[in-house]
């Protein structure tokens, strides 16, 4: 019998009790609350590892939900960011570096003909949707089930798969994520399941002439890294063109991670608008709305509003300049994808040795682990599957020094530093082996 691992969390637990008095749930984002005696507070991160305030060290596969593409506290990016501080921060005026970074983006992602900066993924997608509406003069939009596009009202709708009878003719109801989302927004939202060509065609036949945009994460970074197949994305492109709908590819998680040109480069599809965030600046807050020239020119006086006090902040921009340079000019992305492959294959060996059926979804740089022979190809399939093994295993992994999201929908993210650290892989696989044995 493998003994249950012990982890000293006394300082984190005490911090949690103090924090509860000032911060709702003791945290600054609801997803950081992991339970009364399991919510950890971080002291620092370096490379692919994080230390909590009790000095527990973790190999970190959350990486802040993806941004730390090179690893935490990367010396190269941090040195650039410090130089960005010398520039002075924000001026409500433009600086020369905006164009330098925009040129880098356009070189790496051909669909990014014109570029605007935002501060977060939420802001970028919000601006992209507004741009699509301004450009088309239409209001409603189509989301793909299982997608996540940020915390603004228009994006916070999902398919109520739990309350839905599978196999019938009806689709799941469209419901808001939580309270506080006005039901009036509902009339503008349509939802369709990923990788279901017939339903997509039906949707466009019925609503195509009213849609301003279709938003899609072709690799669903918030749903087990479920992948759109290439035919589905090309069909979406074709239908959007036929009905005059803006295809928005949300690459907030996949951009500058799964490849220099993002998931759109891998699938060979050209969106009208793309959004990026996370990996752009190795964790410094910056996001991007980019797209086709004639569409992007709708950002103008009398057109779609876009701006914000902190957009193109000199620190984030300097960090983005250096991070994108590294991603473009060095083999960092290959290093981390190769590490992801080796990690997947190590996990597979452990599971195969125990006869545990499993599969991986997504890309080696952001993969989902799934306890079924095939990964799900849409949210309905994920939701109605058994993910309890993963949920239990994730808790043991935390105790054993691995940070992964307790919710199996969040992928495991790789960074360059995982690949260059001589012991990350062995430390991880040792912990996975123990966690699997404890879960069985
Ligand atoms: N789009 C996608 C695909 C995301 O994964 C996220 C964040 N997880 C967002 C948008 C929102 O980004 P942010 O948290 O930076 O607002």
C-alpha cells in the first residue's frame, strides 16, 4: 500500500484564514480557491517550478493558465521588462515599440495584417466581437460549446449539458456561467457543438444572415484541449465567407504556443480576426486583437471603439518584444513541445503498465489527459464522460509536488524551462506513478 503523501501547508492555511477576512474566498480569482485547507499561496516561481510559502516545491503545469511559455522569471524577458520601466509606463500616447512588436506578430501570423493591443484576453475578445459587429452591422454571434472567451457578459454562455437528454432532437439549453449575466444578452447568442458539420451548416442556414461573428478556439484550451478537426474549421471558414460573418479565432491560449503561427497556422485557416494573450509576453499583461486590414480599419472615430488607459504599456510591450523574439528566433517552442511528447509518453508507460485505458487530446505543448480510449471531440462528449479518476489523481499530484489544475478541462501546459531543467521530467513521472497507485 502506497502511503498517502504528507505536505506541510501550515503557512498557506494560516494565510487563507487571514485572507478570507479581506478577499472573497481568500483569493483574487475564484479559480485559485482550492478548498479551505488546500488553497496555496505562492512565494515565487522560477523556470518550470513554483514554491509556496511553506517552501513546498512544485513542477508547475498550470504556468498561470499558460502565459509562462519560457518559464517563470525568465532572465531575458525580465531584463527587457526592466528596460521597459525606464520608458515610463503609460502616456495615453503611442511609442515606437508598438510598431516593432506589431511587425513581429504580423511576421509570425500572416492573418495579423493589422494589430491593436489590449491588456487581457477578455478585453481582446470583447474588442474583437465589437469590431465584428461594427464591420458587419449585425449583433448576434455564434459560440462553440466548451469554448471560453473571457469574463464579459457576451461570452459567458454555455450549453447546459447536465440538464439535457442526449440522443433527442433538441440541443442543450444555452445558460449563463453563474449569476449576474443579464438574460437580455441571451437573445444574441447561438451555440453549436464542435466538430459537428451538419449542425454547423444548419446553424448558418437558419441564422447566418444575422450573425456578426463566429468565435472558435480550434484547440479548446478550457475544455480538455479538444481539437477541432481541420475539415470543421475549413467549413466554418467557408460558411463565414458565404454569409458575410467574421470568423474570430481565439488564440488566447494557443497563440505563440502550439507553433509560431498558432493553431491557425497548423490547420491552414485564415480568420478575419484573431485574439492573442497569454504567451505573448511570458506573463506580463498584454493581449492582441489582429486581423484583416479592411476589418481592422473599422477601429476608428465613428467606427468601433477601442482603447484603454494601459494598452501598450511600456513594460509589457518590452517584455512582448523580447518574448516574441525568442519564440521566433530560437528553438524554444520545439524544446517545450518535445518535452510535452516525452512527458506524455512517460505518463502512458505508467498507465499502460497498470492496464489503465487513456488518451491525450490537444497539442504536446498544452495537452489534456483523458481516461478513455479516444479523447472527446466535443464538450458534450467530455461532459458525459467519467473524469472522476483524473479529479482524484490531481489532488494526490498536488501533495506530491506537481501543480496541475484540479479540473480536468484545464490542459497541462509546457514551458521551455521544463525542457531544459535536468530533473523536471523524472520528478514529474515519479509523482505521477505514485498518484496513479494511490488513485487506483
Ligand atoms: N479566451 C481564451 C481562449 C482563454 O483561455 C481566456 C483565459 N483563460 C480568455 C479568452 C480570457 O483571458 P483573460 O483571462 O486574460 O481575460
